[in-house]
C-alpha cells in the first residue's frame, strides 16, 4: 500500500515538474513573440506606418493592386494573341 502511494506521489511530482517546464517554455515563447512584435512595430513606424494593422492593410491593398495589374497585362496578351 505504501509502495502504491509512493508511486502515485512520484508520478504527480513528475507531472508537476513537466508542467513547470511547459510553463517556462510558454513564458519564453510569449516573451520572444512580444519582442518580435515590438521589432515589427518599430520597423512599421520606420516605413511610415502608425501601426501593424495599417501596414497589413497597405500590404493587402498592394497585393490587390498588383493582382489587378497582372490581370490587365494577361488580358492584353490574350487579346493580342500572345
């Protein structure tokens, strides 16, 4: 009986240690992501954007504009028989 109790306690201690490690890893990832986000925001401001959202919106708008231009060029080639 004592052996079984000791094994359960040992298993619980092992789980607790594992959870501590996971918590530290998660905190490290969060810290790294915050630093990355801060760096991205700094870069966005250097490029003239006030926020990352503004930069993402500009990127989406640029992508749409490029797609539209490509569609027009493709249409012109198609009409020219190229």
